[in-house]
């Protein structure tokens, strides 16, 4: 009797078309995608100073979702063996046998092809090419090259997750400005503390399958120090969007400062108790909220109504100061 590969359990039967769709949906790891789309939308609105063609916005988010889904599907193909060995991932579509390798690969290729074609048609070749670069970085650099060979896997491989802001900016402007690359840098620097916080929580799974995540190789204390160091760099970088680039205004700057202060407090708390899994989990959850809120702050700041309100408020303050100063100085 022919047996299944060691990484695959016996193939269960799909009882309905809905179950087939559900398996392919799970293959794309959909929980990861919304944050990437939020970054893309924020970048588009900042680049367009708050006014974006609705069709361009919707289609860029759609193609971004398709490209991310393609990358995640290929990741599932490549990691099928370690997914089978880890209890929390054993029931994913490929290791559970619900989707076969050939079908998963065809699915991923079709998603990537549709994403490239649609983005080229609706936006431009640059943004469509950047979506493909994101797939290549995630699959080739992170999944294939670094994930199983280096503790710096998520540092260098994190560039893949920082591509969406470039895609959004290029979709609107057809080029990449310094502000676009700064947004890229923000996500790039944010990724290690975000992911290492999770790795601290699930490091036993990584140790079991031999994936050299930083906590597995260097330990909790060294990882907490790295998280603290990256957070110290991250917070000032986020403020550069306002000063000196002026890509965003003071509404974003104030929110970024407040969000960064909370991030620093949580990273400091983890540094004081590196083995506290609750601290690590709290930091991981906040890091997701942080990037969502930071992106939302960019959106709010870029809206014409926000800029008009700030301009009106500034005018009122100036008028008030003009009346008050002579009274105070006696002039």
C-alpha cells in the first residue's frame, strides 16, 4: 500500500465546494494580509496628499492582496515539512493533505499573474513589478535562504513586508521618493521587534523543527536587548516623516510620538523580564496595533479636511498671539 509523505497526513475528503474554497483561503494565511493593505493605503494617501482615485485605491489593494496571498501560498508549499511537525500548523491545508502541492503551486502562480496584469493595467509597471519583488523577497530571501539558516532571517527577510508602502507610492506617483523609502524603512525596522516578540512566545516550536530564530539560538535576554535596540531606532525614524521631510504634518507627528512612547515602555518592560511570555505576547499584540495606528495616523493627517482644520487653527492662534503680545509687552 502506498503511504503519504512523512510531512503529510492522509488526505481528507472535501464534502462541498465551500470546503475547497475554505482550504485555499487558509493556504493564503489571510490574517497577515490586512496589515500589508493598511500600509499600502496609507502610502497612497500620503503620496496623493489625501485624495486618491477610488478605482486606483481599490485595485491596488486587491492586487496587493493577491500578491501577498501568492507569496504566502508558496511559503506554505516550502514549509510543509516543518508545518507538519509543529502542532499549531499541522492542520494547514498542505500538511493535512487537503491541498496537493501541484494544485497549491498553480494557485500561487495564477494569483501572482493576475496581480501583475491588473496592477499594470490600472496603475503602472513600476508598482506591479514591486509587487513581484515582494513575492521574490519573501519566498527567495526569507523562506528559502534565511529562515532555516540564520538568526538574522527576519531582519533581512523583513524587507518583503516593507514593500507594500513602495507599491502604494509608486501606484500613485509612478516613482519612489525619499518619503516612500522612509516608510519602507519604518516597516523594515519595525519587523524584527514585532516578530521576535512572537518568536519568544512560540520558540519551542521553532526549536523543535530546527529553525534558528533568535530566541532559540541566542536566548531570551539577548532577544529582548535586540528588541529594545530596534525600538529605540524605530521611534525617531517615524518622526522623520514630519521633520525634515514634511511628507506628513503635526497630527501624524504627535500620534507617532505617543504610539512610540508606548512601544518603548513595553519593550523596556520585556527587557526587565525577558523570559516573561505574557510581556512578550503583550508586546507582539501591541506591535500590530502600533503599525495599524501609525498608518491610520498618516491617513488622517493627509486628508484635506485635516489640513484645512490645522490651517484654520494655526490662523486663529496667530491672530490671538497678535492681540495678546502687545498687551503683555506694553507696546
